């Protein structure tokens, strides 16, 4: 994932629109390296990060009470399976 993306999930408090922002490291030559860290926001409110291990099989959520484990698992699965659209530009990250 190289650009922000939104996902609607059902939480114990009702439906929530989560914005997922990947933390990518720019490298020389215009290449971006995925750090495996994804910042989560509900509008302007930060909800913590989902952090993947190098092979994307294991992850952890560092938010404090914003999402349950099962809710974070829905977001982690979405991130793991997400494919960027053709022509996605990491320079357009907000």
C-alpha cells in the first residue's frame, strides 16, 4: 500500500470509517520502502498503528482501547490483501 485508503468497519460502538495511512520511507531514485507501519485515523482522531512483521504474516495493534483485537484483525486483513490501483502515487500522501 503506497497511498491512503479508507475502510468502513463495524465496531462495538457502531460503524466507523477508518483512514489507513502507510508509513513509507523514500529511498534514492524515487523508490519507496514499506516500513510495515500503518497509521489509523477516525476523522482527525488517531487510533494507533497496525505494525506488520517483515513477511506480513504477524501483526500487532498499538492503539489503546480504540479497536478490539477482532476489529483490528479486520483492518489488518484488509491491509494485507490490499492492492494499490494502477498509477497510485506515494508522493500524494496527505
